[in-house]
C-alpha cells in the first residue's frame, strides 16, 4: 500500500472515529412516510459522501504538503534538509498513528 493510500485510509478512519461523520444524522428528523424515509436516506447519503470527500481532500493536501517540504528541503543546507525531513516525517507519523489507533 502506498503512503498516500495509507494516509487517505488512516485519515478517513480517523474522521469517522472522531465523530465528524456523526454530524450527518439529523437527530430532529421526523420520518412518518415512505417518501420521508427516502428523502432522509438520500440526505444521509449526500452528507456522508461530503464528509468522506472532505477527509480525503485533507489527506491529499497533507500528503502534498509533506512531499513539497521534502522536495524543497532536498536542495538546501544539511540543517534545512534535516528540518524538512523531520517536518515531513511528523506529517507521515500522524497518518501512521491514526491508522494504528483504528
């Protein structure tokens, strides 16, 4: 599994564990008819899809940032290279830690 795929999966699972996905359910929903149930399930589907897309976009952004840091620091002094690798490793470490907690 590539690091990007791992980061995407880990951050998606972390999103679900942190309860952001819990906001897709409307606790005040009053469903009395079959049409009402259909409409409610459709709204749940849309909200869940939006939550997953948001988590994936954040994961892609984090992976892109880590890669940019690695590339930018590669052509610098040793100290800057070390700092860049440390920062990028922290970003990668966060995804790994989230994966292990799931």
